[in-house]
C-alpha cells in the first residue's frame, strides 16, 4: 500500500522463511515532525520484541513525555536476571550538565541494594541552598562502621572544614583522636609527639608549645 513511486508506503511481506518476513512503514520525502504518526486516541500502544532482539529508537531529539498524573508515570525497568544493567550515557557532551536530572517540585531518591559510587574527574560539590536546611552524611547500620573523609591532597588544607557563619560541634561517645606532625589550635601549635615524664607545655612566645 503506497504511492506510485513507492517513496511512501506500508508493506507487509509474508514469507514461509521467518527471516524474510517483515512489516515496514516508510516515508522517504516527508519533512513534517509527524511524517509518520502512530496514534491511539482511546487506548494504548504496545511495542514488544523477542528477548534476544533490540528495540531501536533513533532520531534528532528523543522525548518521552507522560500524560498521566500517576506514580511511575515514566518507568525504565529491567527484570530478567543478575547480569542486566541500565545505562545512561552521553559520549561527547562537555558541559557541567551533560547529564542533567531535575526534580523541579520534589526530591530525588537513589536507593541501592549494594554500593553507590559517584566519581568525577573535575571539581564536584554537594550543595543545599535552602535556608535552614541540612545536609546529613550518615552511616546508620551499626556495628564496626566508619564514616570516612579522605583526601590525597598534599597541601596544608588537604581536608578543609569551614563554618563561615557559625561554629563547629564535634561530639563522640568514645575517644576523639587527632594525629599530625603538629596540631595548631587558635594560633598555638601543639607538638605531635609525647614528651617525657614530668615535662609540661610552655610557649616560646611565638605560638609554639
């Protein structure tokens, strides 16, 4: 079914050989955004392919837009076995928002049954911009857990904790240990090694104990 020159047609090719059967919808010269339109006014549209075959959608911009005000309005699900993955990739985008996830009115929840890894090769940040809102980093499972802040930087501020408008509160139910070649607090530099029995701290008048 098509026009005389067959540059726009609908074709059903039945064959006794499975590999030769196909159904094709072709529009060669149409330039409209809806040059091929599939519309189901009152029902749904179901696209199924065999497990070993791909569903390939390619074009300029690809938009998935939901019309339903419902939970899981857009859902990407893999549920076939332990080797499955879901991959979102931008290969050549170089902007800071090459992959951009926005929740304009609500939150973003990331849950995992195993580890969560976020890696970057450039400067990165986690920022809470709302006044009076908190940022919590919590390990809550109990047992021999650790919350680690680690830096491979070699500068004197390789780990830098600043409270630009308030204080810093450190609480522990056990021992607080601070190690370093020396420790400076409020302009006084404390030695990093223990002395001998009977020694006491004195200042040299220049901030060193």
